[in-house]
């Protein structure tokens, strides 16, 4: 017997994952791509960005470290230019 997947599950799997691209500020004018993280459901935007940085870096940023979490969708749009 073939197992069928509920329509809702199939649609959920087809959606692009929302998430963030995490950058680390190396110098005043230089940023380095560190990695990507999926967005954690249920978190407000600001907290989700902070969590993405922690997920990629593996710890809370230390004093003097600067990171940015850019929405993955915006990163892709920026690459179109």
C-alpha cells in the first residue's frame, strides 16, 4: 500500500526556507560571510536575527565583535544586480 502525504505537508516542503545570511565585520569597510541559518519559528524578527548569529557562530558575540544577519531573500535580491 502506498503512503500518501497530506497536501499541507507537501506544500510546506515546497516553500523556500526563510532564514538569514550571517556576516562578520572584519574592518570598517570589510565584511566576511560566516554562514547561513534557518529562521526559528515563533521568534520576533530582532530575536530571530540574534539567534541566527548565535546558531552560526556557536556563541554570543564577544565585546568588540560585530555581526549582521541579513534576510536570505534580501541577500538573493542583492545578488541580482
